[in-house]
C-alpha cells in the first residue's frame, strides 16, 4: 500500500460521502475505504505528475500511425417490415418483449 501523505482521506470525509450516497458504513468499512481511497488519490497524483512532463507521449502516437476512419455517408436502411421479419414476437409494428419493470 502507498504511503499516506497530504492526499489522505480521513474517516470524517468518508462519513460525509457515505451520508451523501445514503450508505450505512460500519467503523471497519470507514477505515478500510479511507485507506483505499487515499491510495487511489495518491495513484492519480502520480499519473498527473507523469502527464505534466514534457517528454511524455501517449503510447498510441509514437509509431506515427493515424486514425483512418471512413467518412459518414447516408445509405439505405431496412424497412420496418424487414426489421420485424425475424422478431420472435411483434405487436402493432414494434418488438414485443417481456416486462422488465413492473
């Protein structure tokens, strides 16, 4: 685990965040999340230091390749009947599916 420094997230902040998220955390969970979130913040700070260096280049660009994407061009699409042709169930021109929410 990383050293705890200025980025240490104390239990008071964890309690506050848990309250905002309406989470009921035990004392052990608060301590655990305090250490874990502090570690995450430390890691992000290290990544930001690397990004700030002028010699840093994203790995995808060092080989000189560029994106070769095609231009968007309108083309014909399927009709409603063609789309629904293989539907297991359909109703009034739409897919019929099982109820997800009641």
